[in-house]
C-alpha cells in the first residue's frame, strides 16, 4: 500500500490525543488521588482509562493503517457514548468534546480506500462511503439512546425520579418518539437504495424533533435533542444534494 508523505488526519488525531490527555484523563486522575480511597469512583476511573487506551491504540494505527485506525476511532466514539449514558454522571460536555473525532475516523477509512484504489476512488463513491459510515455511527448512537433512555421512560422502567416525567407509550409524546424512531430506521434502510428518499426522511425526522422540543417541555428538559439532532439534519441535506448531483450517474455498488 502506498503511504502518503504527510498524514494530516493522523496529526489531527495526535493533537486531539494530547488535548484528551491534558483536559480529561489527567484531571480525573488528579481528582482521584486527592480523594479518599473509599470515595473514589473506581468505575469511572477504570472506564475513562480504558477509553483513553483504546484511543491511543487508534492514534498509533493512524500512522500505519488508516482503515484500522478509523474503525477503532469509531468504536472508541461509540464506547464513550455507552459509558456516558450507562456509567458516567453529567457527561454531556464529554460527548460534545468527542463528537468532532468521528469525522477524522470516517475520513481515515475513506483515505485508506483511496490509497488502496479498490473501487471507491471515484468522487461519487468517496462521498457515498462517507455518508454511509456517518449514518451507521449515528444509527448506533441513536439505538443506544433509545435502549438506555427513551424506552425505559416510555415503558416505566426508568428510576423513580424519571417516572415523574410521565413518558409512556399511550401519551402523545411517547407515540411521537416511537414514530420518529421508526422513521429514522426506515431512512437507514433506504440509505442503501435511494439517497433522495433518505434525505427527505431525515429532514422530516428532525422537524418532528423540533416540534416535540417546542410542544413538550418535559422532552426539552430531558436533553438538548434539537441540538444533538443537528448532524442528522445536515446528513439529510447532504443526502438530498448528493442525490440531485450524483445519483443519476453513480456507479452501482
């Protein structure tokens, strides 16, 4: 495999790794050392360390094997989301900080295909690959949110302080969330066949989220869903643009 002389993506990952170490990992370790042993949150300390170790492995691979690096970074991104939702407290800012690294991960895989020249080296298929990889990541995160947050609230499996919110499958909000989830995953299925339909469905999905945010204060107060959903809106717009510009002349995968 021909290696590029200057690996900008690997450099970006390395720079982010330094920021990651200095702003997240080291402050957490310092905080733990100043805390009584009996009061240390060992689960948080262990999972943060494991996530950082996975990132370091991906950062090293970024200089030698772009495909493995991209895949590992995408796995790391999802793992952090999982830790944040299931184990960490008040991790919203962490999710905001890690989100930009999803794009170098995807473009590392794209760059690997370009260098390998395996059929994804045309402009049309490059962007089709990028859109598909991003959508796979968004779908995985969305499923995590549904299984760990939305479903427990709708069916009353959430902790007692959540049940006061009153989400359930018989409420307008609960039915709307179920419908929006179905709409999203229908769009995911169509993304393998029609970019135009996919884009329209994703834009519609985001409009539903905006309406729910405005109409149901309990939904708005449970998370900044309209802001979190912005990448999905952008994805939908890109699908529409992709379809109008390239679909008529794209190669068949």
